[in-house]
C-alpha cells in the first residue's frame, strides 16, 4: 500500500493543478505568457546558451511561443520535441512560427511540432539548457510532470550521455509549492521561471 501512495498523490495533485489552469481566461493566459517570457530571458542559463531545447505550449500551459521567438531572434538554436509512438521524444530545429505543424497523436491533445528534419532523440544531449514542461515544482527543485513519462526519458538520456544542461521548468506562480510527491526516477531541476520571476534551487 505504501508503494502506491506517491502515484496516487501525484494523480490527485495533477487533477487539482490542471483544473486551476483550465480556469484561467484567455486574457490572463496571454498576459502571463508575456511576463513568463521576460522572466525566462533574464536567466543567465538561457542568455549564455547556444542551443536551447524547449517545447511549444498547448492549451492553458504557461505560454512559450513568445519565448521561442525571442530565443531564436537572439541567435540561439532552438530544438523542439516531436512525440514518438512510444512516448519518447525526437527533436527538430525551430525555424519560426511557420515551421510548426499540427500533429494528432492517438489519445492525446493535438500538438504543434516542428516540421523540419528529425535530429534523433539524442539531439537533446547537445543542448546547453532544457526547458521542461511541468505542473509543479517544490522547494527542493523536484518537478511534477503530467505523467506521460516523455521527459523522464529525456532526463535519463541526458544522464546516460553525461550531459549536464541547465534544467529549467516554466510554471505559473502558484505552481511553485512546498512539496510534490517524489519517486526514485524523479530528477531535481536548477530553476523555475514564472510570470513574476525566477526561483532557484
């Protein structure tokens, strides 16, 4: 019974956090995306990076579109994920809003993915910084993801490759919490960017 507590606790917390996101109005989402971009761009981990692995936000996730364009405009190579059938991630370069194509994956929300040449799942190992989606991060830097496991694989791949990019999660302010349920495969992150600023661990 004890072994099942972390997954159950994670499921309950995910449900609560997703409901709070769905309650945000389009105007609030837009304003917070703009503020989040400003916060993230102040991170030395991003300003000093040549290659940043990021993602395209969907639905009520903290918005990344403005940030992706700002990173690219500053001369950085931006890699975006392409979801594979086994939930692992391939990567391709971001070449601007027109390079994104809507992708439908069975049982999942429609995603926007880069349409360019695939670089392979190991391409993320060459990034100086990796922006991670999530639902919460606690004061120890432990991240709660959505439960699909895609980014757990990314983090395992980085570890196997001996790569140590800066790991940064993009969240809303209320999603930095006291503690999230933790399992042995969970990895701590270095920082969180929120609309009101940066929290470091």
